[in-house]
C-alpha cells in the first residue's frame, strides 16, 4: 500500500468535492430546463426583462432628443416663465459675447455658425407693458449673417449691452429676422405686441440692424 503525503491527500479530496458539486449543479440545471413549465417561465422572465430594458433605453433616448429639438423661441419662453432668464429693463444679451455665450450655455440655446440672436427686456411706449423681445437670424434659412456686411472698410455699427448704438459708421444695413415677444411675468408670447411694435403684420418676420455687439468681433443684430 502506498501512502501519500497529507498535503497531496487533501488536494485530491478537494478536487473530488469540486467535481461532485459541479455534477450536482449540472444535474439541477438540466432538471430545471427539462421541466417545460419552469423553462417557459424562465424564458418569459428573461424576454420581458429584455423588452423592459429596451423600452427604458428608447424612452431615455427620446427624452434627450426632445430636449435637443426645442426651438430657440420655446427655450427662451420657458426660461422667462421659470425664472432662469431674468434681465433688467433695458438690458440686452447678444450672441457671440461673453454674457450671451454664458446664457446660451446655461439655457441650452443652440447656436450654429452664421446664426445670431438678441434677447432684450423693454417696456411699451406708455410704460404699462413689460416684455422680452427675441430677435433671431437663422443662417440655415437665410445664409451666413456676414453675407450682409458691406464691402466698404468704413462700415462699423456697434451696440452696447443696453441696446444703444455707440458707433455708426457707414450706411445702416438691415437683415431679415424673426421676432418673438414674451410677457415678462409669464413667458407667454404676445403676438399683438409683436405686430404693433416690430413686424407690422401677423407673421414673425421683420427687419433688424446689422451690428457689432460690444465685446464681440463678430456680427450681431439689433
């Protein structure tokens, strides 16, 4: 009879125990899978789990897409309504400036090359109505804003953050924009006020002046 050292005997016993445990697990697995009721239930659970995960992923993706596809007028109106956009009367934000870029980032305002927008807070001529005005130039619809710039080197119209012209060199250049007017307290659009003060008709399209906003080397609108 051959005697093995105690360490080797223990290792052999461990291997036998692992093999028996594995065989038991395999047998239980085969038994569960062979029972049609259990098998169908397990398959149904995994199938429903997969469908639920897929639906949740689609819902998340759709939510992100909906947020990405909010238009600038919708974003501005909602920001006024919930108080995330607050300007003093007579204050303006211009795209392309530090203040405008910061506001665009905070509010999620999309900005494509050649686009321009201006947001200001004003009051009606009699002082009774407080409102916000959004002017938006879309390069996608009308081409790059710089295409309206004069070829003359003397042209230079600039505007500050109060909306006042600080320099007027050369002839005034007007560009087509869309106007949106919002109630300062609710963020609701006021089409009647827009027609009276900015467009003269029921549509949103009107004219704005091409400018260089103070603090920006690019083109803006006022």
